[in-house]
C-alpha cells in the first residue's frame, strides 16, 4: 500500500489530538517510497496544478475524482450515473471497466473491499454536473450516431462509447505536460489523494474509508476544500 506512510502520519497526528501521544514522531520524517520506484507521486501542490489545468479538459471530472477521492482508472471508466447521487453528494463504487483478452468488459471492483460509498467534495459535484451537461450535448450533437448503451456510463466518448483505458492514460500524460508537473502514473494520483486528505485534516480512518479498504465503514460527510 503506497499511501501507507501518509495514513501512518495521520494516525499518529490523531493520537496527538486525543492526548494519547505527546507528539507526532513521524511528522518531520522523510519516508522513502522504495528504491525501485523511478518517480514519486504528485505532491499536493502539483495535484492542485493538475486540477487547475484540467478544468477545460473533457475528462475534468475524472481527474477531480481521481485526485480528491482516489478513484482508480477502471473505477472511473466503469462509473455509472445510477451510482452517483449529486443531490446527496455521494458516489458508490460498484464496478470497473477493464480490457480483458482484447475486449472492454465491466468487471467487479479490484477487491471485495474496493466496493465503497464515498462522500463527494463540492468540487467533484460541480465537475460531475458539468460532465453530465457535456454528455447530453454530445448525445444531441451525435444524433443517430450516438452509441451509448443502457450501462449509463458517466465517462464516454463523443459518440457515447466506453473510453479506452489507454486513451485516459494518454490524456493524463498530455495534461501533466500542460500543467507543468512531473510525469507519473495515473494510479499514483491515489497517493496524491491521500496526501491531500491528510493536509486537510483527515485522520487515518477517513483516508482508509475514502480510498477503499473498508466497505463497512460509513462514508464521511466532511467536504474537502480546494
């Protein structure tokens, strides 16, 4: 678990606030992510730069969800509107989109504990509303060429078909260049999410809840601030 160092810091800081420890001994410790990694995940500052640059991108909402609540690539591309409640500000991860044996398939989440309900920060709600409006405009423009299915996916091409995972990677690489941040893997945005939540005061339980280890935990209603 690459975001474990962040969770450890958050857990110790929570213990300090509860007067269970005199100080957070990990607060100023530089924790290595391992010698085999060729690059480090984005910092919180870089994550914000990325989101600023993404605002006029067709996949803006996908980047907001990746950075602010740590959704994986497959979870984003498999997300359905029926699993999003913009009024209540809650999203439920139930499935993922993956290429298996040369075919794009809807599959179960990575692990049983990856299925989860997550409270949406206001920034994500705003981006998802924009995504819904964009998709409706795409459908109108495509007319009879619209190929959307009953799956009701949130993120689709201009013709309504599922997005190829590799194309999301290409979009992300181009966005990193535009935002002036280091080139990292899309999956590394989960670590950026953990760091952002920690900076905003989230404790270890909240971070674990958002990133997906425990389906049984109730989602927090705490809103992230940009």
